[in-house]
């Protein structure tokens, strides 16, 4: 880590997790991966995603199968890493309903922090992201900013400048916040256990997201305020991300275990868990295990 990065409050685990997300989903290794590990003005990539609800009782077996075919993300450590996201929406929840109704083009704005909760400096590095769906392809663009500048941009609607930020993207975010009158709406947090493809599976990334929680207030990404489960703690969200299509062995593994592709949005689950919107006929039915929730303090974040 350079002295400049340290001065901006960017810890090695935080930056490593953010860069791993970019590098592994893009399938970049070697020299190309090294370039992505350097500070860049704008990260952007396309991918296909599949999501499954994995019973905790099956996690150990799935973990063993993934480890036999993939590499564990060396930046994650033995316990993975925390992922904390603050989502923005309109007063009438436009982005929520675009997802629920399955629009072919939809998007959302969020600020995301990697690492552990707790008091942090205002210049702790976070990513400001626009994630959008175009037909079946997920596209994500983001820039890394100090937390105080990210809040200036998204909450206080101030035009910010930073030497490592793509100013065109920053202005796009500002326009979106102003034009749609976006405001902080919900938070999510979970412990991510990531695996990356090797050999013929370059570009493949599989993540196991444990103890998925959310809250509808105290929107400081450093706060240890109490959250609640937005997905039943007996289930882990398994996400499969690939540049083109998931390898046969992944879908076969899911089929052998009776897993079905789910339309799970952690943001939508958080909105619904706190009664900000009724459950839609397009979304998860009431008797689905993903619908259950109960209180949980934010520090309980160990993988199953």
C-alpha cells in the first residue's frame, strides 16, 4: 500500500476485498490482474448471475466441492470478509419496484464498505456503485472514494472531486441523486466467503453469503447498530457469477442438492423486512424461508 492510499484511510483488507471483487468477476489474472490492483479511476464490468438459497447443513459439503475445483480468495482470510451496503431509492421506492416487477432495464445506487464494523475515520475508503441489469446481463460501475466524500455526494448532493475518481461517473451519480430525489433507504450486511475460478473456469466467481442482515435506520456504514435477519439464518445465499454462463459442474452441483435458482435481492428483502413495501406476487412467497427474520446484533457475523 502506498503512503497516499494510507493517508486516505484505506486499509489493506478493505481495498483487497474491493479489488478482488473486480479482478475475479472480470476473470483477470496475472499482468491484467496486477493492473486492476493499482488505483483506477473507474471499475466497470458485465456478468451473469445465478443465486441459490443453500441450507446451512449443506454448506460444508458445498464448500469442499468448491475448494476442490476453485481457489479460495487469498484476500478474504479464513473467515471471509464483511460486506456492508447502503442503498438509495426514491420516496416511492422506484428501484425496489423495478426489481420486483422484473423490468429488463433496472438499476440501483449504493455505497459499499468491505471489512469489519466499528468506528472508522471519515476518510475510510468505500465504493460508490451504480448496479444495473440489462436483460440478463448485470453491469456494475463504481469508484472508490473516502467515506466523507461519498456521503457528500450521495447524501448532501455536493459535487465532489478526488484524484482517483472518474469525474464523469461522479457527475452521473450526482445527477441521478438530484433528478430522482434519492435518499438512504435500507442497509444490508453479511459475511462473504469467496471462491475464484481457475483454468477453464477463469472469470467464474462463487460466493457464500452468511448471516444476511439489514436495518432501516442508523445509516452509518461504520455503526454497530443492531440489525435483524432479512434472510433466515438457516440459509446461506450462494451467488454464481460468470462472464458468459455458469459451468455445467456448478449447475449440476446445485441440481444434485435440490437447489433452485432464486430471485433474491438483499435490498428488496431489507425493504420488506421493515414493512416499507408489501410483498409482491412477483417476489418471494410468504412461506418461503427467505421471508423469515429475527433480531440479531451486528457483531454476530461468523460463517457457518
